[in-house]
C-alpha cells in the first residue's frame, strides 16, 4: 500500500528512550487483557482496542519490546509507523445523500444524473487489490463480493483471511459497488457508483501495513490469469496506491504488470498519488501512459461544478505524465469497517445514517477518486460491453468537464462526466501509441522507498527476491505475464502462494482456497509496513512529515465539518 511506504526511523540518541507506537496482536480477548497489563506495567500506555485482530494500539518503551513479545498470548508486536492509503479527509455533514452527491459529481450534476442512473454496472466484475473487504451491510449480500486469493501476511492468521482489518478496502468497495438490500419505497438506502457490479477482492495488505511490491504484482497477475473465469468477468481493475519507483514506466515491473492487464482487455484505473501540486511525478503504476491515471477534484462542498478545483493534495505530475482526468475526491462517504484500525483510531470520521447508526466513514484522496472512476467505468461497460480499454479511456477524457481556472497539468482533461460519456458514440481509432513496457527493470527499483521490515530483527526485504526469498527473473516473469500465464494453479514465481480453486467456506459468494506458508522463509517473519499506520490519519492538515510519497495515499480521517 511495505509497498505502502517506508517511514523514517529515529536515529537521534535523544529519542532512543521515547516510547514507540506499537500494534499488539493477541490470540484472544483474555490474551489482549494480559498484554495490556504488561504494557502498563512496563510504563507504556494502551491507546485504543483493535477488535478485529484481538489486539490494541499503544506506546511502550523500546527496552520493553522484547518482554512484550514474550508475553503469553501475544502473537505479534509491530512498531506503528506511517500509513499511505490513498484516502482522504472524512468530514461530517450527517451522511445525508453522501453517496448520491458523489454520483451527481460523477454524472456531471443534477441535470445529468437521470441518464446515467439507468445503468448499474450489472454483470461487470471490478477487481480490487487492497486491504480486503469486511462483510458489512451494503457489501454482504449474495453475489456482491468474490474473494480472490488472500496474498497478505494475514492470510496465515486464523479468522483474518480476506477480512479487511485496516478499513481502506471496504471503503473503496463501497464507493465502487456498494448496495443496500431492497428497501420499501422512500426508505433511505446506500448505493455506490455501480450498485449492480460485483467486486473481486484480492487482499495484499494487513492491519499493520505489511505488504511488498511482489505481492501486488502477483495479485495483478492473478487478475489477468482469471479475468474470464466463470462468473468473474473482471473488466476493471482498481489500484488505489502507488510507489515512488526509481525507474521509468518502460522498465518498471509494476508498470509492466498493469500494462499487461490493459492489453488483455482490463480497464486499469490508478490513483496518481497525494503528494500535492509540487510533486513532479505521479506514483507508479499511474506513471504507465496506457492506464487511466486519476487525480482528485475538490467539490467545495457543493453540487455545482462551477466552484470545483484540483484538490491541493492531488499529485500534479509533469507535462509528460499527469492525471488523465479528475473525479470527486474530497469528503467522499462510503461504508465503515467497524473495529478496523482506522475505525478504532479515528472515530471522528464516522458518519451516521438517517436512523442514527454510524454505518459510514468519510474521507478524501486520490484513492476515492479512482474508486469513483472504476465504478463509472463499470456503468459504461454495462452499456457497451465490447468497448476496449483504449476506447473507454478516450471516451472519459473526451467528455470530461474542463476546469477552466485550474492548472492544466494537474487537472488533465478535466472532471469525469459519466453521463456525457454514456451518450457519446463509440470512438473509432482510439489506439494509444506509446512505447511498450518491457518489465525488465528491478523489483527493488519498483519498491522505491517502500519496504517491509522484519520488526524482530530489523531485516529489510530488499533486492531481487520476493517475500519468500525466491529470486526474481524479470525476463522469465515478463514473458509469462504478457501471456496471462504468470500463475500456475496456486504457484507464482516458483512458490505456492495460495490454493488452486474456489471454495465455499466464506461469507462471500465464493472464496479462493488458501495455501499454507511455512515459517522457514521470508514470509514467516514479523513483517511490518513502514507506511500503513495511524500517524498520518489525523484531524490536522496534511504535513510533509506524515506524507512523503505515494502508496495508498491516505490523507486524514477526521470529523470536521465543511468550512
């Protein structure tokens, strides 16, 4: 999202004794109580419970970490660093009509929503590579979610496979295709942009943020391999993250992976990052010129587009590569994931429905903007299933509403207008003429500064190996990925990552079988993601200290009202 960034460790000796933020995972409620007592006895503090992982967040003196890890019932202690989910600020307007407001923005305003509203995205599968999905109302009805393989480090934790313990994936899924069960006429209900579409969820990140770029590439490859499996029809791939890769999009393997998906007929939607108007580059893989790179628009809290601007957090890029278009990305309401890391740490972001139930969460960022576009693409593909990815991109860019007074680089073609796109004829020659990616760059270069770290030994996963320590052969992988054959059953890059078929043992309509990882390899270590934590999700403004580069591009989860 790990992949989701690396924080800056404290090296100064004056800070050595300062309590460090930690996430403590335990085996049960009783174990959690025992661990909390141990933290307090060591002079630390318990900040908030994390019910989904039977744990809690807190602060402990560095010298007490070893003893805490040895406490009976404690399964993991990871230091809590800096998160980079591509979400945004959650502002409280009571939750009234929040999803409708997002759809109106996507459609182009009140006068255009009727035309687009006849489409629901029915039959279209949207692959979501994220932190998993929680079985909350709006996503738990039969057929809504299909769980693909869980490639996260939590896949090996009983009860947590495929479940969103962070809260980001659930929020994205709600925006894209959330849909409440049928209700009596006049009863308020929640619908995402494409309520008739289904989500294929691939979990790559855990509650502590541990995820490597190799896991994300493996997830993309799985989508390509299984895109046409019965009942999946994965026509859209949503990637609400990016890395600060140090190599070109032509060489970068993450860029190559999304381009391979694009060439196989999958519309890949990627957020550009949240590094702001001074960022000279969009994140990878948004840097790939073929995919749809999405920036965020700030609606100023109104339904009209006359006062809309480019959100200050949306990465500008440069004249060569920048956002292709914008979508509403500030103060977007979607489904809440109770007990997740974000929910437990930032209760001010919760939004109540008409009955007073706090079902929703509000946030801003290019993550949300990408999700709005992914849902909109599902509508377009329902209307015209034969559209190619290039045709979809051309339609969206041709029909976008220009932001007249905005920076022309940061704004791209303008703001998404799906109602106009639905009404425009299918473009003829829409083929994009860019140099093809080779994927022959390095895995380490694709990581940029985003690494996972063994919190027990301090070992950083670096170099040309995946999470299992298996050597990366770029040439061999690129040939297989191009043909959609990077996976062989449950094996990827020479290791068994997961099972080889779907099972019925889950809340979702279908779930891919799990595989067992041994502890005698890289995957058995206590990895922690140095960019997927709560320090960046605050009620304060965005700061350079918290946000140094792309990945999941979260900004803040707050309960402040519109100003």
